[in-house]
C-alpha cells in the first residue's frame, strides 16, 4: 500500500481535499471511491468517441481532445504556481503522457470506426489486468497469486467474447483496442506512481502540458483539412472527451490509484464495461446483444473476488 498521506510532501492534492486532509490517513475505502468516480466519467468515453468520429477524422478527435484539455491544465498549473516534477516524477509523467494523453485516445478512437462502443467496452475490461501488470513491473507493487488468478479469469472472459464476436478471429478494431489497453495500462500505472508524491491533478496537468507542443501543429493541420463544420452533437462529444475523459476524470482516477494501490483500485475499472454498455443502449440507442451484457456482468463478478486478494505495497 502507498504511504499514509501525512508522509507525502505537503499538499499534493490540496486543490481537491484541502490541507487538513494531509494530516490523516485516508479511509481504506477512499481510494475505491475516487476510482469509481473516475470510472463513471470514463464510461462514456467510447460512446462519445463513436459519435465524434462519425463526422471528424479519428486523428483529429484523438489528438484534438488532448490539446483542448491542455488549455485548462496549463492555466491551473500557472494559477496555482505548481511546482515542477522532480527528476524521478518526470519519468513517470512522460510515460503517463505517452500512454493516456496520446496512445490510448488515438488507438481507441481508431477502433471506434469499425466496432460498436459496447463491443469496445468489453475489450476494455482488460485494462485492470494490464494496469496491475505495469504496476508490478514498474512501481514495485506485488499482487498475490490469488489476485492474478482472478485478474486472468476476467481477461479470459474478455478475450473469449472478442473471438466469439469476430467469428473466431479478432476484428481490426479489436487490435486497436488491445493496443489501447496496453498503452492505457502503462499510463495509468505510471501516472499513479507520480501521483503519490506529485498529486493526481498535477500529474495529469503536467502530462497534458508537455504533450501540447507536439500535437498543436498536427491538430491545426487536421482541423484545416476538415471537409465541413461538425454538428452540435459532434462538438458536444468532443467537448466531453476533452474536459471530462481527458481532464477531470483523471483528477479522481489518479488519486484513487495512488491512495488505494494501483493493482487493487485498478480492478474497479472492471465495472466500466457494464456502465458503457448500459450507456450505449440507453443514451446512444446502440443495439446491445444479450451476449454483450452477459459478458459484461460476468466480468464485473470478478471484482467481488479480486478486490479482496492481497496486494503487497510498493518497495521503498
């Protein structure tokens, strides 16, 4: 488990909780609460992406959302006179940027051209396993054998679903989604590592800020080449992706991972497939086959067992 909040540098997350919170160890469920809030926000990402790519180039959606989110991120860093990351934190922030600012948005947006968002949501069920793996490799967390057993069981359900939907072979969209899962898992684990000392909101703000100079020119060129102005619905979808999926959601998500442990809180994301499937059906009128809903519910059942599996804390 991560060290108590009182042992961290003064006030990394005071923007969210206030200075008094740093004097008390977080409640054991607090990390899960912040993680669930992040997942609720992320659950609409794939349906919103599918709406946006119906009218806009996928690369413009994937990169444009990051550039738009970088504007409030840079403003917050400036207004709060936030400190710069240390050398060790910079490494984690850069890897987080590569994973969740650039990699996951681009790959998942490209996938939404060919597969429904409900289908993509089930593949996204692999994210907790991938996040736990990167946490074990890069941050020193050591999940128990029982934890890996349940994590692999959830992953097997997801892979079986993808093969069944594709007639025994993965679809092109599945390959993009698998790449998104790998990059997203790396970004989640590295971002959570930085958030332990830098704070969750500072971590995503710096990740967005350092990405902006590299994506500004491509986004400008893609916007110039756009054939027609998007509809208000497409603007709404892009706005959600920029300011909720790419920005506000990470405030809660990185804080939850940092407080409750990357591998254990990461399992909360197993709820995301079900939430996305429900949103796709109720809010976006996607046709959701019963098999998709059943698989999503089966994946969720893994959380009840995997949540209690022991995960030893990171090494000093």
